[in-house]
């Protein structure tokens, strides 16, 4: 099995917190002209609406999605703010297509947010 490119590893480490989030990003990336409401996304990926809202807002905050107000409410569209981000997402998409298990392992290898908070708290206690 080939190694996942360093640029893909870096993107995942910096921006992707879960396999579900990656699924959402790749879905929107694969339909760049389509807008998605949280309700539509939740139906598509069979999740709770609140979960879909959180994922969409996170990706928007990461400068990977744009928003527009439409007749169905707030809608999101794939639209990275910088060309480099679009290139990185294309690389991640290709890596996932070729090596899905390796990409998923990268995501699971990352420490969870709770673990990071606990590690930081322990470090602060040691330093005080």
C-alpha cells in the first residue's frame, strides 16, 4: 500500500476531525454547483439535522464552504476561499478514492478533542 501524501496528511491533521466530517466535505466537493441545507444534508447522509448543521458550520469556518440565503433557508456550497484549499481537497479526495483505509486510519490516529484538552490540562498543572 502506498503512503498517503504528506500534503494530505497535513490537511487531515489540520482540518478533519472525523470520518463523518470527511464524508460531508467529499460529498459537497463532488457536487460543487449544488447548495445544501442542513436538512437536505442530514437526509442524504442519514444523520441528525443538528449534526449536519455542526459539520457544515465547521467546514464554513475552515473556509471550505460558502453560504447563501435562499427560499429553503441558509444553504451551503463547496467553495474554498483560496485556490490552495481547493487543491488540497482534490488531493484528499483522490487519496480517499485510492486509499480509503489509509486515509481513515490517519483520521483515527489523531487524538480526540477530549484527549487534547486533558493533555493540555495536565501540561498546565505540571508547569504551575
